[in-house]
């Protein structure tokens, strides 16, 4: 996440700071020594005897000042005042030494490098301008003070040049300092962002593990609900039909043996059908009615079989252009139709039932209407998924494939169950 790049930038900044620290610690000694050696070699040519004596006194003073600063700079208390004093005294010493011999300007050159470090922002420019005066005097050709008008002219030009360079380099130094601070702040922010990102990744890993556990639990619960609904729609309804047929056998065995035999055959057929449906439900296969027929044909046979078994007039209608449906969509609508017909046979006392399957563009609608006694849908207990699979079970089936079930009924005016699901074509 960019840690290598930021680490390299931080190392570069640290290395540069360490280099300047080494120069500020040992550079003054080296420049003072070099200036002293060169000045001593040229003393007979450009120095007066008085200048030699003054330089002989001030060089040890400058060395002592530097030693004092090396000791004082490691004391946090009062360091700023010590830095101001050190810079001011050193600048004066460098000026006087350069007056004695221009080669001491090598020592005065230090003012350009550490004014910004040792002095406040405004004072730093004053300190560098003072150093520019010393440097211009050393380069004007006659030392301090200039001897002729030409030397004064050269001094003025050199001073203007040095002053301009001072201001330019001061501005550059300010920008570099700001850039360094910005870079350091950016590096710190990136490191903090990387730390937060690592923490977020760790938290996401934990959340991912929790989601996997919840997904497995949801899958188990959904499969249990599916199996419970399938068992209710197959075994429970089949057993209910078998009991009804056996009761009919009991009531007609003596008076009409042929009719009793007919009811007995229906009971056996229902038992075989329920057994097949139970096996298919456990294997998560489509209902037996859809094994060889499409949904309209399976519904038509289901409605006809229910009407013959219950003795209620039932009609089936298809509207729109029928299309092959996905197995899950077809199974859902067939199960809802079977449950709605079972409820109508058990509770409504209807004399007529109508079932309509409508293909409407991207939706399929199943409507089951009866002219029975009706009921108040609001008065029904809430569906809990454990105490039956009536209207609540139908809604749960439809919602599993992004559909919905609407029930319209009122006491004495029949009931209508409408299931609307997406039209997903057969794959």
C-alpha cells in the first residue's frame, strides 16, 4: 500500500538532516582551520603587522566560541538565546578577521548555511545580509575599507549581488523547509492510514468469517423450511386425501360396493403419488407433476384431479403466451395452487373454483378463486413457519423467488389468492 515508497522518502529526509547536522557540528572547525592556513600563507603579501596581531588573537577566540557552542547546543534550556549569541559573535569575528585578511571570508561563509537554523525567520535574513557585507568586502579587491572609488563600486555591485542571492536562496530554503515539513506530515499521515487500513482489513476478515457462519446457518434454516413445506404439501395433503377417501369407503361399503371400491383405488393412487412426491422433495427435485409436463399442463391435471376427488366444479384457464419456466418457478406456482385448492376444499365449502395462469411479459400470475364462505384475512394468526403452511407458507414460497402472494376475501363472499412471481425462462 505504498509503504516502501514512503519509507524511502522518510529515509532520504533523515539522511539529509543527518548530513546537515554533521556539517553544522564539524564544518566550522574545518573552515576556520582552512581560512587560518591560507591567511597565514598570504600574510606577508596582504596583511599588516597590526592585522596579523589581531588575527592571532581572534582566531583562538573564534575557536573557543566554537567549542562553547558545541557544548551549549546539547543543552535544551536556553538554546535559542545561546544560538542567537553564537551567530552574532561569530559574524562579528568573521567580519573583523576578513577585514584583516580577505581569505577569512571562508569562515564567514558559514553565515549563509546556518542563519535559517539558528535565528528566527526575519532575523535570519538580517544575518545573511550581514554575511553578504563581509563576503562583498572580501571580493572587492582591496579588503576593508575599499581604497578607491573603483573598489567602492565593486563593493556595491558585489553587495547587491550577494544580497539578491541571499534573498533568492532564503526563499528557496523556505520553500524547501515547507516541502520537507509537508513531506514528513504526508509520510506520517500515510503511515497512519496504512495502520488504519490494516486494522480495517483485520476487522473485515472477522466480519467475513461471521458472514460465512451466518450464511451457512441461513442455508440450513432455508433448507429446513423448504423440506418442511414440501413434506406438508406432499405427505400431509396426500394423507388428508387418503383419509377422506377411506372415510368415503367406510360410509359406502355396505350400500354401494362399486363406489367404495372406486374410493379405495383413489386412496391407493394418492398414497403412491404422495410417496413419489416425498422422495422427490428429499432429493430436491421438481414435483412429479412437472417431471413430464410443463406448468399449464400440470396445473390443468392438478385442478381436474382435485375437482374429481373433492366433488367441486373447477375450471382452469391460461392467458397470454405460455413459455417454459425455470423449474423453481414452476414448482413454486404448482405448490401454491395445490395449497390454495386444499384450503378451498377443507374450509370454504365452495361449489365452484376457478384457477387462472397468466403470462404477462416479465411476470407470471396465478389466481385461485372460489365462491365459498370466505374469511377475514386480518383475523388470521401470523405465520410462524412451525404451525402449518397455509397462506403464510404460500407467501414464504413466493418471496423465496422474489414474488408475492395477495389474499382477498371477506366473510360470505368467497376468497381469491393471487401469486405474482418473476418470469424466469427454463434453462
